[in-house]
């Protein structure tokens, strides 16, 4: 059966034209997902003014979306294992887009409550997008092609982060809440790409019942839990820091002494994210299934994040140096995430992949959720307290990663 599967996938991978269209279809899913948060980051100060809410309340626009997604992801991961990936992704995109319309009308009505409710619903839809796409990539490809596709997924995720603050700033020139109404358009395009460009491989065997399924997941965590849980936390921390930094930049750039607003602010926020995108794509292309290389890049990535965040404590008054160090931190994230993605998807069989990748993505969403409010709270203390705290957390994580994540040879 394995030989037959490999032959099918080899034939599939041999068709370069088909492969390109599949990659395009797959990349739209994380792209749409990340627009759900990053596109709103530049408009949060405008939202605060328009609705008369606090900085903490505006951060909940990001946090409640991510917390909801984080809670629901494991459920949808099981359903994607039980039925099919596309059977979860397609309705999720529909819910995601429809809730964007509700959020837009909430803004028109001046109702913070309606916007929050809509964002929670969007979180439900978001749970069935990129996290399930990661499992789908593991189903569709093997060997080095899987790591390349996962690197592309992470790069598309990052590309969305690069483009979204610029798009959000441009749409805000029309009206500050225009981004909410843009969600359905992006979701519709992704929906068409998923339906027509992606051919999901058929299941080779009947998936286990829920009780047996949970027992299998428990066995996996018991056997591989030390490094898997460490990998989960490292991925969550990377997204916690990334979205915290975005929130931090969005708020300080509008204040003295910078006074930077509008599209220029969106472009500046996009600079660290561009470093993330390029690094993610290159990393995914070169690691293939090389466990030794992955271990090196994971440790280098974590060390880069820790060092660059710590150095901002001493050089933050110069905007150019500050952006440089924050970009270096994002590059470290770009080294880390594709390696973690490949290791985690390659650690289990296809029938169990949906739940394992969902647990991982659930924790990534939790990281995103806590980034803006905790960075906002620490910002009120001082710049030094903020970056000493997050760099210390990165150093502690680096120690655990160094001793517990030791892939060797070929992964998967």
C-alpha cells in the first residue's frame, strides 16, 4: 500500500503544471486566514477613537478571534480525519467570510458588541482553514516535496502578514472599517481555489472511532510528548511574539516622536514580516526531510529571536535600528516555523495527522491571542520591561528546544 501511495504521489509531483496550481490553491488558505488578524492591526487605533474603547478592548478584536479558533481547531481536526479535509475547509471559508460582513455592519452601527460577536464567529471559521491545510499538505505530498509545500504554506502565511497591514491601511483611506467588508472577497477567491485546484487523495482505510482515535493520540503524546509539546510551545511563542510586535509597532508609530500614520505605517509594519516570508520559503525549500539540518535551524532561529529582542532594549530610540532588530527576530521565526511544521506533520500517520497538527495550530492561535493584550500591558510598564520579558521567555524556550528536540536523519 505504501509503495502504491508513493508511486501515485511521485506521478503527481512529476506534473509541474498541476503542482503549481495545487500550490496556488493551498497557499490561498493561510493567506485568507492571516488577513483575518493582520489586516486589522493598523486600524486598531482608529477603532479605539471611533468606538470610544480602550487599547485593551481594541486588542480583544484580535484575541477573541484567536482564542475561539484555538479552542475549536482540535474538534475540526478530528472531523477532518474522520471525513475529509475539504469537507471542513469549504464550510469554514463560508462562515469566515459571512462573519466579516456582520463585523462590517457592526462597525457601521457603531456597535463594539456586534463586532466582537462577529469576530468570535470568524474564529470558528478560521479554525477550519490553515490548520487543516497543513494536514492536507501531509496527505498530498511526501519526501522533500512535503517540506517544500509546508514552507510555502508558512511563506504564504507570512506573505499575508506582509500585505495585510498595507492592504488594511489602504482600505482605511476609504473608511476605517472597510477591511471587514473585504474579508468575504478574499474568502470567495480561496473557496474557488480549494474547490477547483486541489484534489484531495482518497482515504486508504476507514478512520477509527472517537474512543480509539483519542487512545491513539494519547499513545502518540506518551511516546513523543517530550519533544512534541516543546515544539508546540516554541511555535506558539513565535506567534505570540510576532503578533505582539505588530501590535506594539502599530501603537508606537502613531505617537511621539515618530508620528507615522496611514499607508506609510502599514509599510513599516510589513518590513519584519517580509523577512519572515523570505526566510520561511527558503527554509522550507532547503530542509527537505533532513533532521540534523532542522535541529540546527530551529536552535539558530530561537537564538536569533532571543538575541535580537534583547538588543532592542538598548537601541529602541532609533527607529531604524528598532525595525532592524525586530526584522531579525522575524527572520529567526522564519527559520523556526517551517522546521517545526515538517517535524510535526511527519511524526504521525495520515489518519492521526489532523488531530496532532490541530493541537499544534490551536496553541499557535493561543499565542496570537495573548500577544497583543500582554504586549499592551507590558508597554504600559516600559519598553525595557517588555523586551526583557519576551527575550527571557525566548531564552528559556531555547534551552528546552536544545535539549528536547533532537531530530536526526530523515524525518517522516
